[in-house]
C-alpha cells in the first residue's frame, strides 16, 4: 500500500482537498495460486510493459491537479492481473484487464456509460545462452460496449515487440529496440499508426569516472491525409517516462497544436560519468522534428539539452538537480509569433525508509 500527497507550492486551501493524503497502491497478491508459478494481483496497481513505451502510466494524471503533472509519480489504476512463470523455460506470461475510465450512467452524445477498459497479454523470454530479453505484447483500449454515435467509437488494438541485448562479445555494449503497430477504429476513423525506436549504449571499461555514451532514434507516425477515413498517426496510449524519449521540457509543455509522441521523430544523444561513488552527472540532447506537415510548413520543433546531477548523501537519501533548456525550431517560431525558448530547473530529494 502506498499513500501520497502531490500539490503545487504554497497553494494550501486553493483547491478542494489539496492537502489530502490519497491512496495510490492498494492490492492483494496471491502467489502459487492453483499451481506453482501462477500469481494473481487484484486492486490498484502499476502495470508496466517493457520500458513503458506503450503501457506504463495508467493513471492519466487529472489535468489541473498540479501544474507540473509530468512530474507526478502516480502510475496506477484498478486492475486484475495474472502472472505465470514457467519452471522449465525462462518465460513469463502476463494477462490483465485494467479500468481506465468509469462513467457509470453518464450520457455522452447519446451513449450511456462509456467506460474505457484496457486488456493486455505479454510474453517475456530470457534467452538462456545470451544476455538477451525478448518481449512480445498485445493490448487493446476499448469502450466497454458498442456505441450508437460513431464519434464515440474507441477500439485501439496494439501489438508490439521489444528486445534488449547486452553483447557479451563487446563488454559494455548493449542495444535495444521496439516496434509497435495499431489498428481498429476511433471516432469513425481506421487506426493505422505505428511507432518504434532503436538505440545503443557503450560503457567504457576500466576507465576512470565510468563514462557512457548512447544514441537512440524514436519514430512516431503521423497522419498522411486529414480528409480521408484513415488515421495514420500513432496513438501514444499510456507511455511512461516520456521525458526520457522526447525531452523533459517538451514532455511538460505538451506541444499544444503539434501533438506529443505522435507525428514526430526524435534523435537522442546521451552521455554520463561517475566522478565519485556519490556523484553522478549526465547530459541528454534531443532533436525533435515533425514527420507530416501541411504543404510549405516547417518540420523543426527544436532542440533540448537536459543536464542531470545526482548526489547520494547516504544509502537512504539521494539529491538530484536537473537543468533543461529548449531552443524552439522553425515550426514553433512560425506557428506561435510570441514564443520564446524555454528553461526549467527541477530539484528533488528521495528518502528510502
């Protein structure tokens, strides 16, 4: 069970219930149910598939609760989940159903009680002869029942494959990749979106300060033609840690009018060092571009640099400081005449009991 209090500074009493302690995780887990290896988890819980590229943040932070909703640590929702770990092979199977929205008898454009549910299955295989993890999944976001109004239509089946490989032949080198596709219908349009990434990281061996460098390319499809009955844009569903893929400022801003984690490609270059046992320093650079635009429109969204400093005060207490700067590109300059470059500084402290 986890309880939390998330609110803006100096707003006590400004919003109803803003000083309440709310419930985040509250579930029961039954291990070796019916036969060895099978477990069931019932209640409010987190469900993260792979790196959270498609499913990770099922909470859907309520807009307006705090200004910095992207910093919320809440990921949970009410769900029923089954895990089965096979004894003879390194394979783990997961099946779940999660309640995304409960509307009861609310009427929406002629439709009553349009609950939203997420169903999913996941298979994770650890290759015995190599440091390779392969994961396949299928999830589907749906209305709880058929709709009378096509504008309320919601059916987004999504399938994907995720792989991570620590290359034994080259110590310190690893690569990862994921690809996912969608179909179904949303508001009368046929879903045809896809997304994926491919990245690599190298940690220098037997070198002072343990330097690491990494390069990752992310691609989120965009719509080819807004006038037809097909939507080729990727629907990001419930990703977690979006700031690690597109930049923390870009994630926080939401890129109003441009979309987020949809119709964009991102090149991420990263590096880190560990000067001492207690101090860590990393730098991430993101180049964000649109994929599909109107005729004559610019595609460059901008460039962001994030610098992260960590200090492990003790085994139980850690401090962190993040500085981010976003230089807007030609697409934003042309679309928003009075726009400016953005900057943020975020400090945090973590205490483990």
